[in-house]
C-alpha cells in the first residue's frame, strides 16, 4: 500500500466518522450539551461506586459482587479521563475541568495523575506503534515474554521497575522518577494499601494465624481489607482488563501511518475483558482517526464505522500479532 493510497483511505475513514457524528447529533440535539452529559456520567458513576461500597459495608452484597460492580463504574471514569485529556469537557472552565480530572483520578487510584498522563497520551498519538510510545509500553505492548507481559498488565509499578533500564535506553526523555512521582500522592497510597494487604495476609498465612497482632494493627487492617474490596481490587480488575485489551490491539513496530497503529478487537474471547474497559477494543481504533470525540459518540457510531475501517485497510482481530510482540505485518491485509 503506497503513501498516496494510505492517505486516501485515511481520509475516507475520517470523512465517514465525521458524517456519522453529524447525523447522530442532528437526530439527537441533546448531544450538544456535552459538558452536562459528562458531568452527569461522572456523578452517576461516582455515586454508584460509593453506593456499592456502602452496601458492602452493611453486608448487603458480597465482596465479589462489590468488586465487579465497582470495576465497571470505574471503567466509565477512565473514558471520561480520556476525553478530558483531549479537552472535550469544560475546556473554557478550568475549575470544573480540573475538578473532574481530580475525581476521575480518585476513582482510579492506580494510574498516574491525569495532568501528567495528558502529556504522555498526546505523545502516544504522535508515536503510536513505535518504541517511543511510553504509554502503551507501560501497559505491556511490545513485550514478547508472556510472564513479563502478565506482570506489567496487572501491576504497573512492578512493570515500571522491571523495564526502567530498557525504557531509559530506548525512549527519549524517559525518567523513572518523573513517571513514579506522577503518581504522588494518590497512586502512592494505592500501592501502600495493596502491598500492606499482600504482606500482612502472606505473613498471616505462613504462620497459620498464630501471631498475636497489636490491636492498632488489626484496626488498620480492617480499613485496608475494606479498601481492597471497594476500591483497590476493582481497579486491579479494571486496569488489568484495559491493559490487556489496549496492549493487544495496538501494534508495536512496522507501523507507518494511522491505518496501522491499531486493529479492531471485538473477538468473542475478549468479551469478558471488554466489560471492564467500556468496550475499548471495539471502539478505540475510531479514536485514532478522530481523537477529539466523546467516547459515547464512538460507541454509538461504531457499528457503522467499523465496516468502513475494515474495507479501507484496518485489520480485524489480528490475534496472531500477539505471538510477534504486536508487530504489524503489511502482508496480512
């Protein structure tokens, strides 16, 4: 596929996306109230997370259901953050914009702060598919070893520690402390709670519960155990599913244009993971063609746009690329 042909295909896809959005907005005038929609979604998803945690505190729902429901509502906050990074909401009202940025970070405490992620994500759009794409590499993209990839997908901090030397050598401007400190203080607290839970219960298991713990420590662990169920574990589930899906559908190497940066991932095997990342694999490729578009618009028009993308060279369920560390093969079209 030559450069001229690729540009024509890209323009065909972009025009189709814009046309479908215009038609959708014409049919539904309420979509013009973009700020109100976003704020409503944030309030509803936050209230739902708090409500689920409250029901769990009263022992009205089990831990597993709390984790599942909280993970789903937290996934909405990720989509909102993604749109906020592209300044889709309250762009001319900085107080409201930054308030929303803070709230979505609190709902997803295992991520770096969204202001730092904005820089990383905008760079992702510039260098997607290359070794300079820090955002995707931080979640497992381009890793061939399945065990290492699993570790990075599940535990971002451990992955950062493991790959810091490689990132320093390969990525321009990478600084370990810059990424690490971008999580302070919320992400720092998240990992403090997570590892406290792991260490305490590992020691308790190893000693068969025979240790006599101080009363103050047991009181702290009651809060740690509660936070694990209502906030920490849901975000482990949410982020692991998102990281698995996004690191699978983004290519790494062999990429020369936006047609080749991602593929549409809607294989049935990924359905359980899509539930906790708001159908990310099905719709995210649209975002690479039109970044400045609310996530719910992408969801709404995806069934009409995906056939256009596939017809114009975007790959579909290219699971074979996982065996090649996400390398893009030009011959697979």
